[in-house]
């Protein structure tokens, strides 16, 4: 039986938060260039590159684990070299990994990052979109979980009825939802904690108000350099400015800073959304540096990149 959020003790609780994260993982290659190429045949010289585990589920699981939570991640992964690297990465981070073999192989993204921090993602391998799911494979983890974070992929849909029946808090990251795409509807109906970006939705404020009116406990929207906004029925609207960054941090990843949100918010009273959000912006600022995304090697030299508050980060 999941422990209700309202009954979770605060930061002095010796029992770690238990989180179940459903989907997804990938093995990604980041290539750093001065500027994006023009659409014509040419040879480019990159400033550097690196490979690492990525994707929304992996990011949330590793960040929650780094905050002291017990994190269990369920995801599709190939029986290939990239998949073995993903499994080793989860083991090193202390994440309990329930990996289901994907016959299409491990997802692989190639991200071009320019000097301004903009990104072009090439989905070199996407893995299976729909795959038979054994919902019972997560019953043990779900039975003791304090929350579930569900990635908006088709192969995660079969878990939603079980999660709703459990009564545990369901977190959904809607990413750059436009308010129209029907792909998101089932996830929106199931969740009671929302995170999203305002980049594709001009009327995001109205959307979050509808979510809270319909019963959502927390709704948060990020605006890049303009900070973030949150809404609860108790607090109303809370708007938080972006936190200035003095250190050099690589912000590669569409929602890298939002991945820090569920754990910290649940460690603080949800009756004070502003108290929860403001210090977590500062915590998120250090996230990429903690995981080693701050630097990469090229030609034997350690190169550093400046931070960019992209449209989907704080």
C-alpha cells in the first residue's frame, strides 16, 4: 500500500522515499559544434563528443537516487552493447533496473549541440513503440512505492490502470505538450502531478488551472530563462524567476532540470509550493555538474561549456 504524500514525514524522515519510474532509457551521443551546419553536403569538425545514458526515465531515476530516494526504473532496453552499458550505468548509480529486452535494440539519440546551447536531436534508433508489457513485473516495486513517474510512451500506457487503482501519486512529465495532441490524453487523465514546458502552449496557464480544478495536486510549468510557474489548489499561482548561474554547466537534454523536481517537492510540505520550488531551482543548477555533464574531453584537453537556459529548463 503506497504511503499518501500528505503523510510523508519531511526531511528528518529516516526512511528513504521510494519511487517507481516507468520508461524510458537510451544510449546517447553528444556532438559539440561551433554552429549548426547549413543544409548542404559538407565536412564538419566537432569540438568534442561524449556518450552517456539518457532519456527521460533514466534521468529521473538517477536524479531521484542521487537525492537519497530508492529508485526503481522499468524500461525497454536492447540485448546489445548499448543496452549493457545502460544496465551498468544504472547499477553504478544504485538504481534498481527492471530491463525488458527490446527486439528493436536500445534507443540511440545523436544530439548536435551548438555554441549557444541549442540542440538538434537525431533519433538514430527509436526502439519499439509498442511492446507487450507484463504489468505484474512491477507489482513488487509498486506495492511499496510512494510515487510513480510515468513516461509518455505508448509502451507505458498498460501500467496506468494499475497505478490508478493503487492510489499512489502519479507524476507525468508532459514535456512540450501543445494542448491538442491526443497522444497525451490518457496520461493527463491518470496523473495528479504534472510537469511541462510552455514552449508549445501559449495558454499554459489556463491548461494548468483546468488540471488543478479537475483534481491535480500539483501543476508546474517551466519557461526557460523566464523561470517556472506552479499551481496548487491551496497556494494558487507561484512564479519563480530563473536562478543566475555562475558556474559552467552543460544543459544538454530537453528536461534535464525538471528531472530534479518530484523528489525535492515531496521532501517539503506541498502546502508551500513556493518554499518547495525556489531552493530546488538552485539544486537543479548543480545537477548537470554532479553527473559529469559539465565537461568533455577533446584532443586531450578538458573543454568547458557555458550554461544556456533553454526553453525547457529553468
